[in-house]
C-alpha cells in the first residue's frame, strides 16, 4: 500500500498547441522487455485519462484506456498544483489539488488490473514540445 504525490511546474511560455503530458504510475514493473503499469496522465490542456500499459512496444495491446469514470476534471494544470495516486490493496484512487485548495478525487476508485509493482513518474511531449515546460517539481512516495 502506497501513494505517490507530485508537485507540478508549468512554464508561462508553454506551447499548449503541442501535446505535453505528465504522468503518475502505480503497479509499474518491467521484466524481459515487457512492462506493466497503470498510468494517470494529465495533459497541458487538462485532458486526463487512466491507461493500462501491458506488453512490449511494438506489441498489441501495449496501452489501453481503462474507461474509468471521471468525477472531477482537474482542468489545465498550473504552477503549484499537485497530483496524487493511491494504491491500497488492489484499489486505486487519484486526487488533484489546485493551488492552495484541498485534494479532490478525480476518477472513481477502481480495481487495478495488476496486484504488484512500484510507483513511478513519466512525461511525454510531441515533436516541437519541451518536457521542461510541464514537469514535476517534487515527488513524494508514502507507504500507507
């Protein structure tokens, strides 16, 4: 049981027309060229998604949208916002904190497709983007 929490940095001059994502992972593991993970991604425009990673790249399926119900859309991330992703047993829950506000649950809690693995972080940007313009300022992993 653990949670991963991260602070967000968003540069004032980020080009929001180019996709940038920040991602928290739980149940992440890699062995023999195969990866497994559940990823909560948040894009520069505020679109958000829960994704399952399983297999090799290239391979099918490599990632799949889990179709988890969005309860509270976080909106476009701002400097100082925070993301939190919690794993208790096989139950996963995500939270977002806008500025000085309180953490609010983003997606409905759901059962992880994986029972093992570690927390992790990642980012993604399309060609022409700059990953330093949307990134994490700090990461805290807490045992629960």
